[in-house]
């Protein structure tokens, strides 16, 4: 069955327990593995039929193993749902650019400080405007960091380490980043000149859409022991950065989607949806995309390294503090849209697979898991649990998940008035259009989403973060 056939898949989902719904393998002709949806009863009401259909289509691809997992923040994406997790056999399966996403290694970084809310309560508005002045943000934003093609290759190879070596951070930062802030399989030669050109002046920029820099306060601590291990306590101010590989990663995805479409035909892959265009992972085309994708991920790691350090530096200078007084420390940095070769248990044996995480984040046991919400409610810090390795290829959700399209959000704002919609929210941006697209009402309640992953034992909640100032891209 392809996208065009009218079957109500949502009605066919079988509820297995409080937070688990399943569409068994074979429910739809060609469906090789189950589709497992992790969601609450209330969030199920918001679940889009098209998102389930996209997950089912992915279950038909060559070499897919065990199950397609769908996280509670799910919504329709390009070919594969945002909040989708797919693993394919390294030797017999495919790699799918659309199932990783356009913004390769869009991700989140959390930085702690020694500041308390009372230290900046009366200065948040002016501080956020200072950050807006100093940190490039918005559509097509460029920054003062310019790199030629030779230096770009170093960025694409070394990731966050390149940024630290340029003075944007400290060696200690690197140990608190997923994969140490660098994917060793990157091959910059597999990215196009257009990607190089688009990325040459975008390092250290936030970008647009749902990307942000946010000042937050630890509002509630649920696991005092784990919070203490991470050096966090109630009332503490932290910095959260959400950005990705900017135009570089977008161009890589654009380039390889075209290649994937012709490759599918070349290798005789029957696509249930052209947006799921893919190529055998071990094919020449598959390896070229994988190398370019890893290079894009390294660009994103470098970008967030610069953004996090520069934001902390602006705060330090604004308040007249030393680095020691500010207490800058990276808690963790993780990827959302990425494909990684990992070993997982499949049908009782350990297999090497390509895990596609699209709008989903790694949740390995003991690893901090950062789940941001909208600018009006909250974000959460969790820790990955052992159950995730069995239940979701070591994966949790990545955020609240959109409830309204950007067009609908703008219409909502137009009907009610922006000032009324964002009343009480301290937000700055280059233009009001971005704010209108990112209103809290455009998102699901992240507290409900987090309840699901915590209830499943995929990740356990450590603390809740309340936003006090947001810069939107």
C-alpha cells in the first residue's frame, strides 16, 4: 500500500498498554515490521493519520529491522514522520536522507551557570536584547566567522573540536557532547560546492524557524541525586541552544534526495513514497551520502559549540563577570536529525544497523536527554534508561512536537493579536513573523510528551526548566 490508498490506519492500531499502540507487521500489504507508537491517550487524539501512514511506508523499505518506532511528539514530516525511528541492516538495508531530515544534526545544548534567577530577574529583557544584538539569528543570517573551502574541510572533519581550537570553548566541553562532538566517518569531499558556499559564513548563527537561544531556570527537581551529579539545583540559571547544520546540511539533503531517487530505480527499490527515496547503505551512493551526512553533523556540532560559548560570553560581559564567576559548563549536547551506525539486539542477536532518528534523540543508559518545550511553558532534562535499548533503539523524543502548522499559527495570531497571545513571555527576534510561527499554542504540551517517555522507562525525568527569556531565530 502506498500513500494514496484510503485505509484508516489509526483505527487499526492495537493498544498494548497505557503508552503503547501497535500496528502489527502485515497489517498492510508489504509491511515488513510492526509500527509501534508511544503515546498517551490524550496525545493519541491529536495523532495524524498521515503520520502513521508515513511510518507504515517506511516499514516497507529494504532491510528495515524489528520495528518502526514513533515518539509521542510525532507529526507529519517529509516522507518519514518527525518523531520517527527506523533501523536498517548495514549489509542488506538502505539509508534514507528524508528519514534523517533536511536540518542534519539539528540538536540541543544545555549549559549550566552559577547564576540564580534573583541575580538577573530585573535585567532579563535587556540581557536578551544584548544577546540578540551579538548573536546572528534569522532567515539567511550570516556571522563574522568566514571560512574558505580549506578551513571548511577542517570544520567538517573535526566538528566541535575545531570550534574549541578557534577559541570558542574549552577542552572539557568536548566530553559532554554526543559522540564527543565529531563523527569520524565524515568525508567532506562528498559534499557539493553549493553546500560549501552556503555554509561558509553561517557558523555561529542560530538560523530560523524553531531554532532558539533560551535562558531558563531550574524550576523543579524530581531526582535530587542525579541533578546533584550534574551540578544542578533549584533556582539555577541555565542556557539552552537549539540549532543545526544550517544551509550546509540542508543542501546536502537536497543534493542526495535527487541521487537517492535515481539510485532507488538503479537498484530496483520499490518506493511506497518518492519522499522515502533511498539507496543501499553499502552502495557507492549510500556511502557518499553517509560521509556527507556525517560532515554535516560535524558542522552542526561546531555551530552549537560556537553559539553556546558566544552566548555565555555575552552574558559574562554584560554582567561584568569572570568565566569562573559565571560558572559556564556544558551539561550535554545531542543530535535530533541524524543517522548512526550502532549495534542493537534484534530478534535475540546483536546486529549492526543504521539508526535513522528524525526529530528523535539518542537516550542511551546514563546519558542526559534534553527535551525542549515551547517558549511559554517548560523544558525537561532526563537521563536515558536501559529499557530504551530494547524498546526504541536507544531513543527518546526530541521536543513537544508541533500542533499547528506555521500558517495556522500565523492565522491564530492574526485573529487574536500577537501581544495578547505572548503576554507575559519575554521573547526577542529579528522579526515578528518568526514569533507568530512559534507561539506556545502551536505546540503540544511538553509535560504530556515527557510523561510518556518517563512512564515507558525509556528515559527518567530529572528536572524541569522554566524559560525566562527566549531568542527566536
